[in-house]
C-alpha cells in the first residue's frame, strides 16, 4: 500500500472495495449476507408488528434479529421492494468484520 492510499478512509479489507465512507458494523453475529440500511444503522430483519398482530420484515438494530441470507442473490431479491439507501454486507464466519458486497 502506498502513502496515497493509507489515510483515504477506505477499508482495504473489503476485496479492494472501499466502504465509501459508510459506518459499517464491527461484526456480524452469524455468517451470511445481510441488508444494511447505513443511514439508520439498522438491518433488514423481523420484528413484531403490534397493529398487524404478526411478525413482519422491519428495520432492526440488533444483528441477532437480522435476516441472514445464504447467497448474494437471495439478499438482492429481498431488496426489490425496499425503501431507503441500503447495501449488502457479507461475513464468512460468526463475529467476522463484514465486507461490503454492494
């Protein structure tokens, strides 16, 4: 790494992809792909909807309640109808720092 890339704020641990200044989570609680709403610092997950009386997809703060997809394709399909800025993160093992995939 040369001096011009040392302090540009990019995360070189993401297969050469910078994190684009996003404040990514330090780790994920499971392996897999997750959808991360970086503006809100929340994951796509499941939460109880009191009004509907059922569990629904929602923004969740706790990575334990995030939806973990086995493949990138599954995560992409899940983002089809989502509102808000989001990215897909991946961790190959529990507790690992996630990589920015898209």
